[in-house]
């Protein structure tokens, strides 16, 4: 029997609907409109699509998005200066710098420049560190989106063997930490892993985030496993596919995410959720400032 589909489109729509209700309630309470500053450097077509999707989600929810489009000739110093201005702007609750950046700009320096409480991507070392010590705050969007999808398939993940294929700072590593926090026994596979097939075959949960079409063969999947395919790749004929051999894997797995329509929409939904969380933090900052000014 083919695997059941973990529908990221439907779940993300439900999350966005709930966030919209919260924004309306904030407006009724006279609180600030949640505001997301989006920085796009250069004209990468894929980045433009991703930014458009994020801004569309903001519009649906009622989040104000402020766009900063910079040429690919912008210097790192200029970009860091802009982030510094946004850090100090109390009307901006979240800051998103769309990756990738031009080769002359160090992405890690850019990420570290964002104040952790405005880091709605959840990439800052402080936010990753909080997850590592079991004190999560703003969580990396894609890994936490995966966790929300897994909750549709499993009431409890404790004791399950999860294999994460890919060890990037933005997906693979925080993904392993999320699964560990949920009580899984976690194996992280990377380019130096020996016998990837046997590692995958032992997994109750497989999360693949590499960016290589068909890297994980369908016949490797343990019968009854849950498969989360984070990869999204465009084939020469224009079709999109993931990192997992979907058709064969679906015949073996119990649950599987489609590509597209699985993890991608969840990443955007969690970004919006993080922006609302950052706005709540901003409310507290403003309250503390007013109390200080009043001498309380």
C-alpha cells in the first residue's frame, strides 16, 4: 500500500490562518503591526521567487513586510550597516537576509550581525545554541517545519531511530538537534559517511537535505518508515524533484512528503510564526522602555 502523504500545503495553510487571527487580535488590542524586513542582494531568479512567496504569506497574515533590494555589487560593510540600522529600529521585529549571497560576502558574518531576537530564520549561533541546550527560542524554519509535519504522522517520536542525510548549518545540523530534543536516537550522515544505504535502511525516520536528485534510493527505505524529503531540484526538463527516489520510496514507506508541496510551504509558515514570536518580544521591549521613561 503506497505511503500516506504528509501535506505541507494544507498544514501551512492552517498555520497561516491561525497567525492571521492573532494579528487581528493584536490590532484590536492596539499592539504594533508585526513587521518583517526582507533583504535581497542581487537578482538571483530562485531567490526572487522565494522572497515573493514570503511576502505573499506576510500579506495573507497581515504582517508588514519592508523590502530592501540591494545590487550584487553591494559591499559587505554596507550590508552589515543596513542590518545594524534594522537591529536598532524598534518598529522592525524580524530581519531576513535571503540566501545565497554574492561570493564576496561572508554569509556567516551577515547572520551573526542580526540580533538573535530578530533572527526569524533561526540561523544565528545563539538560536542554534539554545536549541542544542534544550532551551529553543526562534527555531530554524525548515527543521521545525519538518517537526510539525512529523507530528501529523507520530504522536510520540521518543526512541525512534532518525537518520538525517546532510549536515548543513541551516538544515541538517539543527534538524538533528530537533529530533534529539524530541527523544529520537539520531544519526547524521554526510559526504564522509560510509555505506549510506545501510544507514538509511536502519531508520524509522529519514530526513534528506542535500540537494542531489535521487541521492537516496527508494529500495533503501525501511518498510513502514517515514520519509521527509527537504531537497528541491530542477531537472533538465523543468520538472521539480527531491533528493529521494519518490516513486519507489512511496511503495515502501508509511508516510512521505511530496516535492513540491511538502517541506517548502512549511518553511514559509514557520518563518511567519517566528515573526509573530519576535513581535511579542518587541512588545515587551517597548513596554520596558515606557516603564523606564515613566520612572517605574
